[in-house]
C-alpha cells in the first residue's frame, strides 16, 4: 500500500477585538465606560497566497510609512519606530496611515472568520465563573472546533495579549473545541495537530492584517460604523454574534456576504 502523504502544515493568524473586561474596582460593572468595550471577539485569518511573499510585502509597506516624511513625524509612528520599528495598528493609526494598508488588504486573497460575544454579566458569571481566561477560551474554542478535524498540522499564530494567551488557556480552548467537535465527528477524525504560537506584530507582520480586519468588525458592533467593514467585506467570510439569542432561528446571527453586518448591529450600552 502506498504511504500516506506527508501531513500538510497550515498557518492561521488570530487577533482580538475589544477587551474582556467586565468589572472595575469593587466588582463594579464598567462595560461601555471609557476604554472598556461592549463586546469581545476573536478573529482567525487564512491567507491564500505564499506567506513569505505577503509577509515581505507588509514589511515593505511598513518601511515606506516609517521612511515617508509625511508620516514619520506623527507621534504614533515615531513611538513605534523608536520601540523597535513601525507596524500597522488599526486603532492607533491615523486615517492617512491606514489608507494604503486598507487598500492592500482589500485586494489580498484572504478571509477572516470571527466570533463576537456581547458582554452580558449574568452569562459571564454562569458560563465562565466570572473569569476572563475562561471567557477567552470559550470564544477561541468556537473558532477552532471545526478545525480540529483532519490529520495535518495547524499552527495558530496568536497575537500576544497578557494572561489570556498562555498555554493553560490554549489547552482549555482546545479541550472544549474537541468536545464540541465530537458532536459532529468521531474521535478518529479529530487528529489535527494544533499548535499555538504566540507572536507580536513585530515578530509576525501578518498579524497586522488580522488586526485591521478585526478592527473593522469591531467598529460595527461598538459604533455602528460600517465604512471599513463594507470596504473589506470581501475579505470577511463570517462573523458570528454569539449571544444574539433573538436571532438564533435559522442562524440569523451568522453574518456573511449574503447577510452582512449593518449599522443596526451596533450594541446598546445597557446590555444586562
């Protein structure tokens, strides 16, 4: 019998949108206050071109921004350049700095899937025992539950974010993902070798693409602003509004090209 082909290694790139904070001092709920988002989400990016080529192009774009006198006098550019080199960061970039990178992503063969969770304190307490790490692991499990099927190697390059991107949290997410996958497939089918690789935007420039796409989704939920989402919509394959129970019927809480996000998806600060 011929030998099985060498398992394929695939890379995906993950970033967060919003933050996972629910409480301030004295366990006071601070959702929606300044600097605290109404939702938290994670996106996973697949790039359908040789990664080395795309990485080189992103690095070149970053260098052009850093070397351009129109941009390199901006405080946000200066700060990153002085700290190890400029990299794209959607929420901190000025509109004119964003523009060339948005155009690049718009025509890049890639696709993002994202899971967004409204911050509902009662669910946070019931489902996650009021622990941010459990909250993160649960969302991550939803993203990877369909990706544990197979026998290849899957490298998940994750943007570093404090305690949520630690081995224990990843192990929990993978365990929950396998449990959910077993509802559809047998254990023998779940042989994908999943590896978590924590990176920074400087060590892995491709994370900057995930950052911009996640940010464009977050703008819809947090501000009702669809401008960037609409511009990049061809690159956003799926967004799941995980806790929108009013739209569970017929998967109406699944947003894709046929059912896109709109300004009506803006969240209210009075979620309880």
